[in-house]
C-alpha cells in the first residue's frame, strides 16, 4: 500500500553498524538489533495520478529492526493544481496503517496570480486522496494576470475541496451524513479589472466572476464573466458592453469577442449614442477588428435639429443629421485616427 502512495525514486540508504540478530542456542530466542533508514529530499505523493501534483519534502523513513516498526518524518507536503493553486503543509505527523498524514498548519498561494493567498484549515491526507475545509483566499492589492488584466480585490472560493481515488479519481469530498459525493468548486471573483489593450485604449471591467476547471483535460484553466466592460478609444469614443465572457487560458484566437455594444461619441459640443459591432481581444491583449466591424450613430427626426444645433450649423443652412458613421483608414495600427 505504501508504495502506491509514495514514489521514492532515488533514496539514500543508511544501515546501522549493529544491524543483525543473534540466537540464544539454549533457548532459541532471537535478538534483533539495528535499523535501516531511507531518505530523499523530495518524494512523489500519489505518483500514478495526473490531475494534480503532490510531493513530500525532506522525507525520511526508519525501520527499527529490533522491534519491527517503521516510522516516517518529513518537513513539508506540497500540493498543486496546475499553476493556479499551491498548498504548503507543515508540522506533519505520519500514520502508516492505515496511511494518513496529520497536518499542523497549511497555507495557500497562486503561482499564476501572485499576491493571492491565505490559510487552509482541516487539511487531511490519506491513501484515498486529500480534503480540506471550505476556504476563501484573497489579495490585499492588485493582481496581474499576464499582460492584459490587473484585478482589484481578487478572491478564490474553494468549496467541497478535495480529491478521492475511490470516487472516480475526481475532485470532491464524500459527505458521510448524506452519503453523497460532492464535486469541488473553485470560484474566482473580483470587484474590477483594468485591461491593457494598448496606448490608444482605456479599458476596464467590473463585477467579475468565474471558475477554475477541475473536470476536463485542461485542469487549471479558468474563465470568467464581467458584468460590464467599458472601452475608451482615444478621447472621443466609448464602447460599453454587458455580460462579456473571457477565456484568459486561450492560446489561439480571441480571449473575448464582442458581437454588439453601445457606443457614445463625445466630440466637442457633439454628444450622441449609437452602436458598435464585431471585434475581439486576442491572446496578446490587442483589440482586433473583425469582418464588418463598425460604429454607427442614428438620430431620430425629433432630435436631429438639436444635434445639428450642438455642432453649431449656421441658421441659414438647415441641415439635419439623421445618421453618422465612423470609419478608420487603418484601425489596427492607428485606432485613434477616425
């Protein structure tokens, strides 16, 4: 059983000089002496699974030949979910039959989202996997995700969090009270995020919520939705959208697509509303104009004279604006030129 839980590849063996036994010829009694110790800087924990990483740091095991007992010591246990979550457990006590690790304290951090962290309570490790109490991890300052997103008040919410080999080798915990296996959830939320789309843009998102994937071949990937997204182009044009989904784990294509948005043009005395359509944000954080991208403004007859007045047409030239469109000679290289 122990070899299925711990994978020791290159141990260092130490055999005591007094290892051996003697036999009392008069009574037949056998006296055993000495011990055998195996140690390794790092040992794989649950070596045959791939959904998460786990290792025991500063590992040593001692077999006392005299009394026929084995003990294990280690300094840390490290658990990782992709590069999104890392748990460091210390003050460890090992039990061999059945196998279990009692954890004195544990902390969590995120290699991908530097600054997110907190404490983990109730971490339990057995031959069947691991589990811990529901936890909320957060960051006190802003948190960067790649070169595009800077989050404010980013939090992780970990519920029913664990992993069980006996329940389909899946993330979740077994509730003995209800006799049910509850899937783990890994939620993400933030108050807001600034988006770096280049010097010509001023972009932000609010009311952010999402989750980390735990149940596909892409464990650790995550996606989120923003309640509102505002994108300013230059100083005159603002685009607004709601309920936009982002896939920051995408490696090709766009991390977000915008089919339609509201648009506001503020140019001197002129301020009118309209719509925009068909653009995206690619994996490098660039604003990408798709086929039929455009921005247009319509003015009904009752308002056209007011708009014409706003831009100060002379009274002897009775022009009424009913439709206004914006065009870019080269949107990709110079989005402020329209």
